[in-house]
């Protein structure tokens, strides 16, 4: 069965065709990130106008790359939240129009849950129940996943998301947007403990806090620059950012492993843009081995927002009887699990 996936929650416009939840036939992604770079972050109005202009072309291309005609689509899966409201509206309206015109069933998919799907495209798949960690620009959410539609939130950031902090710190260091990939590339293992920066952790469950470390890093930079009367040198920047990144990735990995132990699950699935981070991948993989856990990391091309995981998850939800109506709305915040 061919599922058409549509994702437009942030600055990407993505349409994919996935067969039986397992085989990606196409996964077309058009990003407007280049336009947003000069503003230092995503401008919602620009993102949604671009999506409105291009979604039809991305759809046509996804069908052409998959080599199918639109009549062959079995169902349409679309992200209806959480995300930018204008952006979501474009994808959801497009999906509803298609579902009506083609007389195909519609399945709404949660953006965050879709981030946990990429390992299901592989031969060796996670086993339920597993812990799912969504680590992205907008969310740092930890879930206990009992099935594709039985998901409970067990921890989250109390303030900034991990990716958001990468972006904000990079911005204050004049490193451009998005900041995660730049800080990742600057990482020097010899400097991972050059500075002591701590993330917040709470004793009640598996909640974290990243706004304190963001302020500490920016404050430290300003203090040193004031003392030396000059901007930080490249090596000072690299040392500070390596220590910052180390603290973030260690905190996330520690939280994931502790939750897996507490909930007595073997498998940990991580998805979202920050999962592309090389040091994070090393740290969580080593920590999982030490605790006899299995870790499944989204492959690099599927860490960020795209429609293939939406179609993949949509397939399983469809099989389980989920259907959405053209009267269902969009959610800028996370709909109830
Ligand atoms: O999942 P995503 O593409 O969009 C959201 O749903 O938010 O995540 C984007 C976030 C940005 O904050 C970006 O800086 C971060 O993922 N990111 C990274 C890396 N690549 C992207 N963070 C750390 N290391 C990376 N290599
Ligand atoms: Zn996302």
C-alpha cells in the first residue's frame, strides 16, 4: 500500500511516498532555511508563504520520483502538529484537498512521534515498549512508547529545547543559523572539559533544563571578552563550545539511559535534528552498550523534518483504524497523547 506523507511543520515543505511503512520510494524536501539565515532563525510568515507557493511542485515531484500516479495512493498522512500554525495549515489544507478530490482516507500524524519512526525503515527494528527521545529545535521530549498509538510523555525540557540552545549560543558567537551543525563541526575532544558548564536536571522524573547553560555560556564569553579587551579567538570559541556541547549531549544521554533503566525497557530510539550530532551519537552509543541497552538513532538524512517518517507512521496508524476528518484542526502545541 502506498502512503503519501506530507510535512510542513517548520521551514521545510516535504512530500514522500512510502510503501507498506517500510520502503521509501521518494522523500522530497524543500527547505527555506537560506531565506531565514539572515534573520538568525525561522520567520514563520516567510516559511508559510514559501510552503504555499511550492507544496504542489514538491507533491508532483514526490509522485514522479516514486513512479506512481496519484490514483495509486492508498491514504494520505499529514502532520497536524506541533509546529508553526501557518506552516501546518498549508500542509493540512493541501492534504484535505487531495483527500477530498481523490476520495482517499486522511490520517493526521503527530510531528514528534514521526521523529521516532526512522529506525522502522531498517531491517533490525526497535521492539515495543521502547523509550523514544525527540531532540530537536523545538522539543526535548522523552516518551514511553508501547505501540505506534500508545505513547506517554515521561520527561521534557522545562524551558529551552536542546536544539534551540545550540542555535541561540551559536548566534551569540556569530556563527549563523542553524547553530547545531556548526558547533558540532567545531568540537574538539581535547577541550570537552576546558570549562565547567552544567545543564539542569530535576529529581521528579526525567525533566531537563537548558536555558541555564545557555545563559552561563553567553555570560562567560562576555566576561572573558571584557577582561581581555578583545573578542574571543577561534581557539577560545572552540574550547568553550566543545565544553558546552559535551554537557548537553552527556545530559541527554544520561537521562535516556536512566529512564530506560527505570522503565525496564531495552530499546532507546532517538530522533530529531540534534540526533545528527556526531558526539551525541558516540556518547549515547557507548552509554547504551555499558548498560546493555540497544540504541536506535535516526539515520542522518532522516534526523530533520521530512515526510517519509510521517508516511511510515501513517501506514501503521491507518492499519490500526485511525482516520481523520477534513474537519479536524491543526495544533501549534502538542496534541494530547
Ligand atoms: O528536527 P529539526 O530539523 O526541526 C525541529 O523539529 O525542530 O531540528 C532542528 C534543530 C536545530 O536547532 C539545529 O541546530 C539542530 O536541530 N541540529 C543539530 C545538528 N544538526 C541540526 N544540533 C546539534 N548537532 C547537529 N549536528
Ligand atoms: Zn521536527
